[in-house]
C-alpha cells in the first residue's frame, strides 16, 4: 500500500501522506495568518494538545524554526489562532440595533464560533487570551454604558456576561461530543421524567443546551437593564 502513488499527495515515511492542503499552503508566502489557519486545522482535526511548533511545521512542509520566526512561543501562537478563529467565524458586533440586542448578538456569535471549533472551548477558559478579545471587551463596556449602567455596575455586568459566555461554552462544547454524551447518560440515570425527552439523543441534549443558553442570556440582560434602572447599585459589596 505504501508503495502506491496517490495523485496530488506526497508520502512521508514518518507522517504518511501529506494532505493536499499542505502542499498548496507550502507554496503560499508564510505569514502569521497562514500559520494561524494551519494551526486551527490541526486543533479542529486532532485536538488542542496536538498543536506543537513541530506539528505546525509539518502541516506546512517547513521546519519548526520557521514557526519561531513569526511566534516567540506557543502562547503567542495560540493568541493568534484565537484571534484568527474569531475573524473567520464571523464574531462581530452589528452596527444597528439596541445596545441590548447588539450585546446579545456578540455573545451569540462567540457561541457559534466555539460550536464550529469546539476543541478551543476549554482552552479559551484556561488560556484567557485577553489580546484576542480586547476589542470585544471595549465594545461591550461601551454598549453597557449605552444601556444606562454607570460606575462599578458596568464592570459587574460585564463580568457576569463574560463568565456566563466563557463558562457555558466550555461546559457545552468542551470535549465534544463525548462530554455531551456523558451528560446525556447522567440525565438518564437520574430517572426523573422531566429529563426523558431531552436526554434521548445527543441532538435533543444539544437542543436543550441552546434553549437553556438563550434563557440564561435573556435573564442576564434583564439583570443589566434592572441595574441601569436602579437608583443605587444592585450588586452586593462589603
């Protein structure tokens, strides 16, 4: 089998046949975006732990030292991957709509991005790449102020929205689909009829996740609106 020729692919005795995209990518000028896109392909296919400078070099048909010419460390590479993923997944804040609707659109677009790239959901929780999301943070703070929040209420509201978004994405998409299947089996073991329909299949569990996410998001935005309408801060302080 290894002696056979496969059109459009190159056989390597260590890693087997290089994907056609590798050969095409190796012809393109190497840039941070090219490396980030290739790294994202590795993560999507084999998981976050599969990403290394060596693996990335092999993906593009270059030595690992070529990667270090663009990124000083793996952390810097991951920052670029996160930022690139947000761009290619269409994470954005719409230009029109109420401040509340625009915040909701941002949170939903972030969720969709991690649904498309679930292997980044848990790393996003632990890595905490502020550089990739700094623009989103600034826009969200501005929109919360447009909703009428002031002072410490602004950062409290932002913090609860960020915690909800990052945490729910990590919980729902981390180790997907194995994590969701484990949760489905757990719901079946409870033996409560309330879980009967939603825990029958992975699809029904996924639908429950999205329904619960929307309910939670609306509740948090309602809380933000209530904070804006209150005469004094609603959060608890010492």
